[in-house]
């Protein structure tokens, strides 16, 4: 496995969603990184690298964008 590559995940949120999310989680990047790391830990007996679903609540109007991110 090539561990030198980094991956980027981008989620588009409208202003209201962003404000609400950052009010609840003042450091959103750290919070998301921690949730991802928790989900891939083998504590549940799941092998590292196995498919894992990560759920982040956003409204149905929010679109997933895989090319860019904006922080405010």
C-alpha cells in the first residue's frame, strides 16, 4: 500500500449548515479526521482497509464535491 499519498474529501455546505456545524464542532477538520480514524480502528474486529460507511448529517440540498473545499 502506498502510504505517501494523501486523500482529500470535500463536502459542500450552504452557509446555514456551515454555521450550525462549526457552532457544534468549532474545529471541523479535526472532528472529521477523528471520526474517520475511529471508524477504521480494528476495535470492532473489522480489518483495516475494509469498507466503512461514514455518516455526516447534512441537508438533502447539500451536494458532495470531490474537487474543492472552502473554509470560512
